[in-house]
C-alpha cells in the first residue's frame, strides 16, 4: 500500500499540481499587494476616499449625542470585498493574457495537418487507403496499375 501511495504522489501531474498551487498562491499575494499599493489609491483619487479598506456601513450602531459610540453594532466592510474583486480581475487578466493566450497560440501552431503517409495511396475506384505497392484493391478488388 505504501508503494502504491508513493507511486501516486510521485506521478508527474500530482507534483505539477502542487507546484501550480504554490505558485498561484504566491502570484495571488503579489497581485493583492499590487492592488492595495497602486490600484486602490489610484481609484481612491478619482472617488475622493482614502481607499477601499475604509468603506463600510454599520447596522445597529448607537452613538451618543457627544459622538461616542455606545454600541458598535455590526460592521459590513464592503470596501475589502471591492478590493478583493479588483485583485481577482487583475489576476484573471494577467493569467489570461500571459499564460492562456500564449499557450493557445503555441498549441494552434503545433496542430498542423499530418503529412500524408508515404506507405499508402488511394484506390482510383473506391478511394480507400491501400498499400502503395498493392496490385489489387482490398476493398473493391479492382486491379491497379503498377509502376514499371
């Protein structure tokens, strides 16, 4: 059972998947920090806010007339959600344009028509594939011209 487990773990696609997950997590953290450091402040300049992280609304919050919060209630920080959506969209765009598009292009270039098999030819009567040195078609039994 241990040998079978070892064989499973050391297969190429399991190791590739593990590397992909680790690289994806590292890439996601880079994009997230890029979003919070550059994109969010740029959007905040347009919107006039400090950033998305501060955007929130409160339900059940009680404030005294002097401005002191008596009961904080429940806070919904929707700004963090907006920042996460922006990070996701940037990550998806980078993966699409720098991974998916180039791979699709390479795969389309690799899918060329196969060269014709030099060991076969088409029968002039039934158009079946037959051996190049055949004297009679195996499908329609017509006699073929042989090259002299």
